């Protein structure tokens, strides 16, 4: 896990260990809205681990999922500063409740000789799909939590990986509760 | 009513009740200027540099509480305004900036005088809009004024492509009466239970302290603050931005706190057991090193912006809400409460504070012939009976104005605290004088700061805004020189101003009057002369002691109680 070093101005009374947070945001689908969020993070020295954005069923709203890390004081400031952005309608730190998180990954792997069988076997174990096949490569699609995707990559081995593309994490709360206007 | 985009803009301003608009023309706003020309309800003040427009609008806003309005052209007009926008943003000042943009069809093509001003200003505005459709113009202007003036106030910029103001395209005009934004609901009233807890904690305090700031001024809560403070009989300090929020001449007021605050204010902060903060944001100029800030205190913090709370310092009782209703509720609760503050403990606390006070940490040498800058401000205060509007720039002169002019009323002290923008003072004085033509407006400045917007002397002449300039001319960028003296072995790197203009001749060439003053004995007469002539601008060029420093000072890396005091002032011997 990458950790942002806290900006100089953060409270120093207590500094528990930083941890990853998944913040779901409903934001007006206006030009510049994404730039406001990204600008806030760079201006205030906060860390973005990943950020995904797409429109919702309501075309006037976008939903963002932002993964960031920091001690509780920093996370508190991040959520307050995000809420302060005029375009932000609502947000919730879903990592504070039971939730489901998923990330999609596509891996282009070198697949030759015995490696072809082996990678196919691993893909099955990780419940992935092979999307494209050439005499020397596979493209594998895997969905899951971050840790599962990391595990797949390390099992396949760096020497066999040509390219990796990951969507960044999205997530949703379990149960009745949700993020809606 | 069918209007063009340019006419709609002007009509919106009229419907918003805008009196003055501060601006400078150019290609992208020509249609708007033509619409302005055809009416006489909104008065346009032509400045000489767009930075001056923003500071003048800012001075208007700070002195009246109403939003300042600015109009600039695209590209360089807009970028010139950025310093003033950032200045307003840091101090939470309501401002609406209308900005021309190249036509929609060429946005993004590096067109002539194109600048992505929405992108450039994004980090230094409360919000900004790029209007893409003339039918959205009126509603966007309504939103801009609403956002600028509610919640935590701030500047809002509206970027208007030139084709939207085309006089040939007319559409029906209707100014919305009100506006709601689903994504913006500022808190007004504080949480009742939190307020109750705060009152209980305050009443139980043995060494209480009030620390209040710009939010009281912006939130029009001086009366409530004064009543609550006097009801409890507790000591109170103000930040630089809060001066005047509580009467500066009252005995419960212990002076400004912070880097150049009084000894008693900073010591009382350090020793208090309950700190009541309202409309102040725990800025680094007041905390000193955070780890040693108010080490014995439980902290209550009232602020309309949740992100101000527990940002720099963890607080024990947060209250999110506007100071005016929250303080009013506190007054009721204190009156209704059976418990009363512990009179014995309070008397002891006051005795301690009075001991600190007796040190006279703002003392200066009153015997010299050479002009001490503090003396000038003190005389100005006496002469104006503390009732003038004082604007200032940035530097030592600003601190002396803050320390020695005792503001009894809010909105009388107008200065750039958060950004610390040199060049702010004179245009801000013009904006203030326009708002209050019968009031006395003095700009206390330094010879370096005043030169940053000196061109606005022409604006003062054109509109006959009879402001007075008190130039505390020490021949140095004094504030920086002081740091160099204390921390860089007196190596005065680039802080001596070798070729200064003859300010008197300079003022005269703009059509104003000027006097140069070199001796202490002449200070009062010069001030009186400027004070007497109400219909013109006086430039008073006081040649002051070039070596004078601002005391007390919390130097970098020190805690709030580790102040550097003026030579000869020693707490250990005096208080023994
Ligand atoms: C050379 C120099 C030296 C300085 N030295 C000092 C110094 O010695 N001491 C000092 O105090 N400052 C000093 N400053 C100023 C300092 O940089 C800050 O600008 C200042 O301390 C901030 O004041 P404030 O806390 O009152 O906050 P402001 O910037 O005035 O902020 C106001 C706060 O109130 C809140 N608020 C606004 N409206 C409302 C409302 N209606 N209800 C509730 N809350 C509201 C806002 O959200 C914000 O948190 C200096 C500046 C310069 C340039
Ligand atoms: C635009 C800008 N540039 C630089 C500074 C840094 N600065 C702070 S005070 C100061 C010197 C101000 O000199 P002067 O106006 O003569 O005031 P004095 O301190 O001598 O009273 C400078 C350069 C600033 N605050 N603003
Ligand atoms: Mg100077």
C-alpha cells in the first residue's frame, strides 16, 4: 500500500496508521467536475490510489469511486473538503461499512510451450476468462478485489506479463443502504 | 422583456441591487460595455489595472458586507485579476467576477486572448462557471451571487464567451427570485445538543479564553459576541481578521493574538483551560508550533465550514453553524443556566492576565525625534476617535496598524490577512470610500506595498474618492528586513529600496496633494491637515525609523508562549 506523507499542516496530536479508504461520490455531471476533484487532491497534497468515474442512470449525475489513504484526521479532512466542492452532491466512505468492492483487470501474458497450459489453469482457478488468443499470447480478464488481482499477477510471474490494465476499484454498500440523491 | 446577453448581464446586476462594478474593458467584453453604456443604474468604476478592480471590489465588500463585483476581459484581463481573486478567497470575502471569454466556437484553439480562466482560478474561488448557453446566463448569475454570499462566503467567477453577449440575439429575460442547489446546503443553525455542551463547558471553566476571528465580522455577529463575552466576563482576543468584532478599547479585550499579538493574549491562550473559538480558523500565524498550542485547553469551535474544524488542531466540541444564531442561542442558555462561572477562579485568572498586561509588550520609545511608526498610527487613532475605516497593505506597517488602531466596530479594519497581498490597501480604500462617501478612509501602507498598485491613484482622482494615504516610509521592505535581521545575520538581501520616487510629487502629478514628514513633532499637524480637507486625497509620506521592528514576535518554529519581546522588555524581572 502506498502511503501519502501527511502534509505539514495536519494535526500532530495523534497519528494512527494510515489505511485505504474507498470513497463513493455522486457529483454533478458538469464540465470541470472531475478537474475539481483531482485538483483538490493535488492542491492539498492528498494521495489518490485510484479513481473511476462514469455517468449514472440519471444523466445529470456521475458516480466516482476514489481510493485514498491516510490517518483518520486526513480522511476526515478529505471527506470534508470533497463535500465542500459545490458540484459534489453526496459522498460516503464505503470502507467504513460492509461493502463489496471490485476491480477489473486485463492481462496480456506471454503464453508459449508449457506456459500456455499453465496460464490457462491459473485463469480457471482465479475464475478469469481468456478474451484473446494468439500463438504466443493470451489476454486474460479477471474481476475481483484488489488482493485477488495482485495475487494472480504474482502467480503468473512478472517475466510472463507483457501488459496489465486495471480499471481501479469500484464499490457498493451491502444491504438496503445506498448512495442516492 | 427580450434582451441580448450583454443586456441580460447588466439587468441581472440591477436586479441584484449592485451599486458599483469595478472593471476594465477589452475585446471579449465589448458587448457588455455597450450595454453598460446605455444605462445609469449600475455605476462602472474604471480602474487602471485589473488587480486594482478586484481589490477595490474587495474593499467595498469588506466594508459593506455586500458582494464586490468585477468585470474583466478575457486572457490578460482575467489573469491580471487572479491575485485579487485569490486574496478574497483566502479571507472568505463575497465577490462575483464576470469575465469575458473568446467565442464558444474558438475555445480551445489558442485563440487571440484566450486563457482557461476557469482552470486557472479553480483552486482560488469558491466556485466558477463557464456559461455555454445564453438562456442559462441569468440563472448562472443568480447562482453566482447566491454562492458568493451564503455559507462561508467567497469569490465566484463566471466566464462568459463573447458570442453569448451578441447584441443581435435577444431572448426573454427573467431573473430568478431564488435558487436552490441540490449539492449545496450550508449549515445555519448549530446542533442544539452541541451548543448546550459548549455552554456547560464554558461555564465550568476556571481559566476561560475567547478567540474569535473574521467569521464574526463576516457573519455580522459582533453584537452577539460582545453580549456573550460581557455576560460571562471572560477575556477575549481577536485574530488579525477579527479586529473590531469585539470593541478594542474594552478592558476584557487583551489585544490581537498570534505572531505579532500581545504578550497577554498569547500567554492567556497558552494557559487557558477552555478555549472558545468562533469564526476563526486556527491559522499557523496564531498557533505557533501546533504540538504546543493551548496545551491545557479543552477546545470548542464554532464555524460554518466543517472543513475549518479539526483541520489544524483537534477540537473537543465542534459546532457547525453560523456564528450569529449560535451565539444568540448560547446567550439564552447562559442566561437560563443555574450554574454561574466560578467568580474566585475568574478573579485569579484576571489577576494573572493583568500581570501579563502590565508588561506593556507594545511599548515603544516615545522620546525620539525620529518618527516611530507606532506613534503615527496611535495619533491617527486619537485624531479619528477610532472611527475611521483603515485599509492596509502587507508588512510591518500592517502589523502596527493592527496593534495601535483600536477598532471598536467591525468592518473598519480592511486588510489582506490570508494571502498577504501587497498592493491591496489603496484600491481597497477606493472601494470603501465609494461605499461610504462621508466616512474617513485611511490607507496605512509602506513604500514598497503602495507601489504595487500605485496606478490606482488615477482612479481615486477620476472618481474623487478622497482617501488618505499614510505611507510609513522606512525605505525597506521592513517586514522582510526584520526576518533577515533576526534569522539571517542582518544580511539584507534585496530588501533595501534604493530608488524611491518622490511620493509627494508623484501624488501631485496624479492631481492629489502630498506632504513629506520627517520629524515626530510634525506628525499630528500633517494628519490634521489631511483630516480637515475632506474633498481630496492626501498622500502623507512619513519618513519613519528604518530600523524599527514589530514586537512581540513568535519566530518560526517557536510555540505561542515563546515570544521575542522588544529589547528591554523582560517578563522575568518585570513580573517578579
Ligand atoms: C504579515 C502578516 C502577519 C500576520 N500576523 C498575524 C498575527 O500576528 N495574528 C493573527 O491573528 N493573524 C496574523 N496574520 C493573518 C493570518 O495570516 C490569517 O489571515 C488570520 O490569522 C486568519 O484569521 P481568522 O482565523 O479570523 O480566519 P479568517 O480567514 O477570517 O476565516 C474566517 C473563519 O470563519 C468562518 N466563517 C466565516 N463566516 C462565518 C459565519 N457566518 N459563521 C461561522 N463561521 C464563519 C470561516 O469558515 C473561517 O473558518 C498575519 C498576516 C500577515 C500578512
Ligand atoms: C505581492 C507580494 N510580494 C511579496 C510579498 C512578501 N512581503 C511581505 S512584507 C514585504 C515588504 C513590505 O514592505 P513595505 O510595503 O515597505 O512595508 P514595511 O514592512 O516596510 O512596513 C514583502 C516583500 C508579499 N506579501 N506580497
Ligand atoms: Mg517599508
